[in-house]
C-alpha cells in the first residue's frame, strides 16, 4: 500500500503543463495502448496514454479503441480566462448541467456557469457557461489555475448529496484525481488514476475533486447560503418561447460579499428568437400552471440526471400500502434498490414493474403533467458522460 503524499500543488495546479481534462487527445488521435498489469482472472489490464482511459476488452484482451476515444477535448476558444482581481464586485462559478425541464429551443447548458461584477453596484459583466475556466490574479502564478467542466459537474453532484471533497493526487504521477459518477457519492481510499492508469491509495477515505485544491490555493472559505426571497406563479402560455427549470446548487467559488440564494432557478422566454430570457431568477417557491414544484426534488433530480449509473433508474412511484408518492432520500437517493421505505406510513414496499433496482423521485411524474400544458414537448438533453462504477 502506498501512502498519500503531500499534494505537490506547484506541479499539479500551476504551470504551463497543467494536468487536467484539457490535456487529452481527441477522436482524431489514435489510441496509444500499453499493458499495465495482470488481472486476477489471468487477463491483462490495458491503458490508453493518448486519451487517458481504460482500453481493456472482455476477457482481459486489448480493445481496438479505448473507452474515451470519442471524447471531444476542450479547446482554447471554449476556455474563459478570468482575472479575479478585475471583478471587485465578485465572481461566482457553478457546475452547469441541463435543466430538469426545458421547453425552449435553447442549446443545452453544460460546463461552468460564470457570473462576474466589476463593482458591487454594477450589473453582471459576465453571465455565460464555458467548458473550462482559467483563473488568474489573487497572487496566483501568471499561468493561473484551470478548472474543467467535468470537475465542476461532479463537484455539483457531490455537494447536492452532502459529500465533502478533498484534493487527492496520484502517488505515482502526481495527477489530480477526480471521482466521477458512483465514486462521486461513495467515499473510498482506492482510486484509479486518470493520468497514468494505476491504482493508488489515499491516506484517508474520501472523494477526490481537483476544485478542492483550487479553493485551497485561493484560500477561499465557505460562503453564506440563504433561501431565495421571491416566489413565482406563472402559466406556460405566457412564455411561448419556453421555460427552463434548474435546482440551485452551491457555487464552488463565490467571492461576492452578499450571500448566495438557494431555491429553484427559472428562465422564461417570450419568443424563440430571444438570446436573454425575459425571466431569469432564483425563487423560494415556484408554481407553474397551478402545479407547485418542490425545490429539494428539483435539486436532487438535477444531480440524479447527471449520474450515468442512474440512467433510466429514477422513477416516480407510490407506496403500495398507503398510495403516498415516494421520495427516496439519503443513500437511497443515489443507490437503486428493489425495496423502498415509505416516508408517510414507514412501511416497506417493492419496486413495481420489471426493473427492480430504482430510485424514487415524484418529480418526473409532476414534470410529465406540466408537459401536457406546455406549448411544445420538452427537450431531452444528454450529457453522454461515461459510467464509472465498481
């Protein structure tokens, strides 16, 4: 067993050769596969150095292409260089994922959503989503620190399910480690390095995310989060251009003096041609066409939709004993199970239907009712993230 060393931050977070998801080949580059080690079943585990991904086929043979050969890397024009010293009014960065409900014709949101203000009194200077952000200023080296979209997306997932994250580096190559999908909600010590492909052990059980190292480098503490003050009651017919609904998630970087608002974030468009929404705000309570949305359900479903291991396994169902709509919380919110404990009558009941291991959330059924009143069918967005499970 190899103990976790002190994070070599000058190598992993700074400098011209920043190791991150930006430093990966694209679909136009051939795989560069090497044999790493023998498996217990007598086969071999293979690793692609070009795409930094597993290249092992069934039976421990070498795959023709690695599992990330089709991943499109982040290009320079998709990266925002953000000078933290320029925005005295504050900077806020969130992991951006698709809306849980979207009847617009807007493009899918994914990556890092950025808000900046030049002064405390000024309006937002930046309000956009990027695939990566390069942070400079605040005493950082000239090259700054890079945060990628995948780091921010899984930071959102771990945060919503209440898991703290740490800065973990590979004990062999120093690569900053990101725990994705199943591993983003299950603390563990043994990690598979995305840099060199080797398994290594951390000194403690936890969840790795490079953003934790970024926050340490910036010496940023936790900011205050308070419930949103406003409420919203609208009809979809008022916004023929469609509406988008997200659950709020904590900003991973917040330098604004005022607290962050928590609730349901809504965009509403009068026309399809609008670039900026008519309505763009976070609300404590949201009612649309007489249907009230629960902010916790919205937030949890947003995180569930991001996890490939939960694809097609989040369903709305009622308790077979008392007919109460079931909402799985705690570990059951991200661990599909064949039986569920009713929140109303405390009785256990089995999952109805052929698919047994599922997670219960009432919101998909609620959104389906909302869709019946929409001016057009909702968009179905896919992040196409790869599953990462045991």
